[in-house]
């Protein structure tokens, strides 16, 4: 299973990675994408939207189900990856690279430190598999 060692994780399978300064990149984990199967629709927030930690920032639909996506840390959306909704297959190939979903300017960067690191997320996945 592909896991980004630099990212932090939510139990709902979103990841966030520190960028320069207060910039953070957010996406969906390889595990979540694998569980969803063929993705048919993706809705992302507009640039400028303010989000609090735990808010829904988008919706992803597959042939199996629809799921809300939750923001790991609060902040203002500064960029949206417009390529992903038009080409959802890129999520399977590069969930931690080109298939990032949004970038935010964190309102409270300390929230990042309270999230699961890669090792904790791997342990969490072991419990999910059973």
C-alpha cells in the first residue's frame, strides 16, 4: 500500500502535507481510492472558501458509493486541482502527487501536529482490513 511518509492522515483517509510556510496540500489516500473503485464524479470547493478542521471540503462518487471528504486542518482554500475532476483515473496513479485535491493556507498550523503520522496511519489501516 502506498503511503506518503511526509503526510499526516485522518481516519476518514484524507491526507495533508506541509508546503512552504502556512501552505498545505490535501488529498485522498491510496487506500480510500482503492476502496472506492471506479470514480465517476468529484466535487471540490471554490478558491477562497474558509474551512474549519473536520468540515466537508468535497464529495467523491464511485460506482460503489458517494463519500464526503473532510479537511484535516482548517484554513482558506488557495488552489484547487482542476485536472482531477476531469481525469479521476489520475487518483489511482498518483494519489500523493499530481492528484492532490486542494491547497490551503492554514489558519492554525498546529492542527497538523495532532494528526496521525504515516506509521500511525499504517497501524490504523491494519485494523480497517479486519
